[in-house]
């Protein structure tokens, strides 16, 4: 979830980001960091996996995927 901050460091701006981690505690820490840095309106955080069961609202599309 640190990827968005790293991208900003290199001058890449994100309009919207979805971040997923299997560790619920890591998601809570990231959520606090996003709120502290004013990104809550642009970054959606979720605990889980990107498997078939993920509740995608439409077929997934991403300009960038970081693993």
C-alpha cells in the first residue's frame, strides 16, 4: 500500500486508487495514513484477496498494478 506514496515521490499523480491487502491490520494502518495525508477521497482500501470471489462492480481495469 506504500506504492501510492512511492509514485508521488516520482511525480506520478493518482486520481483514484484501490488498495487491497490480505492483512486486515495493515489495511487499518494504511487507512489511518491515507486519512492523515488527505487521500481518503481518492484511495479505497480493503482487506481481502484479488481472487474470483472479489466483489468487482464491473470487469476490473487498472492502469497500474503493483504487487
